[in-house]
């Protein structure tokens, strides 16, 4: 099980404001603020932003992406809308997707530094 993950950002304050809006629908808030890092989570920091002021935007073909669990399809949609309204870009609109083992509902965005972030939920099949 993964405990936490860190991503590099070129402008810590700008990225912290972006992630504050984008992560709110997923129930995550800014929990820790330090000079060169900010931690977001529900009860403890699960996602860290680390300042790398000399970094260039992440290339779209790096293959790396982070998937965050959303509590509902509405939360996935709100995550995607917040990202687009806050300077992120679409990398896969909200909708049903076929995974290796199940169908899920998700959306993909790129943050202002090009990091690929996904929100995902697994609707119950009754």
C-alpha cells in the first residue's frame, strides 16, 4: 500500500492554490505548509508538492500519472471542472472507462507543470 506521493512543481504557491481547489472535491485539504513543500490529505499528508524552481514542464509522454480515489462520480466531475477553471488542462474528460479488471468512472488532468493526475471512482453495481 502506498502511504504518500510527492510531485515536483516550479511555483509552490501557485501549485498549492491549484491543488487546494482541485483536491477539495476529493475531500483533501492543505494540512502542512513548509518553505519548500506543501502536504495535502484527509487526515495526514498523502500528496506532497515539492518546490523545484528550475524544473521545466513535464513532458506529456513521460508515462507517469497519479490516480486519486474520489468518493463519487460527482466528485470526479468537480475535480475535472476545478482543474480546468484553475489553469490545468484536460487529459481525458470525465466518463466510464474499462480498466484491466473492472469498469470505473474517471477523469484525467494535467496540472500547470504538466503532471498527470486522475480522479477515479468505482460505481457499485447493484
